[in-house]
């Protein structure tokens, strides 16, 4: 073989071209050297699962040993009862309890369950987790807009106050107090929403870890007990349309100072539902993870 050609054919790190990288990211489907793996994990735009590349195929091709029958300990379960959702042995199947039930080969059940688990892991890591991260990143921006708007309101009130005289000082203090209350109310609202988002992100991360644990340990009991939470996580939190207060100043009338100095509009927070749907192609092809995020 031509040495130059052989060097070009060597597997390399996706980020720095280092030859024969020892690591692999399950979510991003890229190979990484040890130096780049740390930097890759710091990217919080999506969840990452970095493993030794030699374990890649063993993880994707999981095999499980048939469990022992709970009713007949000397028997191994070769079937899975759909109605009872439990593994059963041939002797169980011949009993009255399962005779009219639908059953499938236990290996096919494991195969289907593993595919569901892998699909959930990929959907959470590639789609759901990044979307929640995106939502969480909007809170600092909203908080900065709130601060700028507050400063703008206070500046407008101060400039208006310079034109007027001491008799309106009390009005100015009252309006500033209203601004402070509005800002405090909005901050509390944003903090509550941010806490809820971060809590859900934590639950998603925990779920992803549990899925990986099931896949890595090949634990049949955990696999049988696994219940998908993806439908719950697809239900994104509502999007709130916030209209920040503004300051209006009608023409000055000294006989009606309180009414004419100006007033603050109330803080308006509207709710806009976020809808998570899978694309038509995804519904036709279960192996696809292409999805669409919509907001109405």
C-alpha cells in the first residue's frame, strides 16, 4: 500500500485531525481525541455522551440473557406477555392465565424495548435538551431588557420632574415606587420560570443518565421497568409575551397635577403555547429523529 495513501485513510479526530482518536460522542456521532473531548463536553448547546470508541459497537448491539421465571424458578422466560407486560416461560403460557393473551418472543421484546430506549436517548440529547437550554438562555436577555427599560422609565420621569416644581415630588416618588414594584414582580416571575425550566433540564439529564445506565449494565429488570417520559418532556412550557411598562406624559395642566404628570402602564404578561411536533417524515420513518418545534 502507498504510505501516503495509508496516512490519508487513518481515522482522525473530528476537531483537530489527530490520528486514531480513542473516544466517540454517541449524540454528535463524531470521533474525538482526549484533548478535544474535554472541550466538546463543555459545549452546553446539547447533551453529550462520550465513550471509548472500542465500546461503540458493543453498546449499539446489546444482548440480554433470558430472565428466570418468577412463577417457575427452574424455567427461563422465553416469551413476553403483552397484556400482563411481564416475561413468562413456556409453562406459564400454557396456563389458563396467559393462554388467550398475545405473547411475543422475549428476544423480540428486548430488541423493541432497546430501540425505544436508544430513540429516547437520542431525542432527549439531540432535540429536547438543546431546546430547553435555548429557552433557559433567554432569561438573561429578558432580564437585561427589563433593566434597560427600568432605567429608561426612571430617566424619563426624572427629566419630567426637572420641568416641574417641588409640588410634584410626591407624585415622582409614588411612580418610582410603582416601577420598583413592577420590576420586582417581573423579576419574581422570570425567576420562577427559570427555576421551572432548570428543574426540567435537570430531570431530562437524570433521565438520560438512567437510560445510559440501563444500556451499559444490560439489566433486564431495569429494562422491563423502564417507562418512557419523552411524551412528558415534549410538552414544552408556555411562551410568555411580556409587554414592559412605558411612561406617557400628557400636556401639563397645573390644576390636575396628579393626572397630568404621567402614569405607568401595567406590566402585561401573555402566555403563548410552545408546541413540539415530529415532522411528517419522522412519523413515517421511526428511525428518524428530525423534528419540528412550533410556537403558536
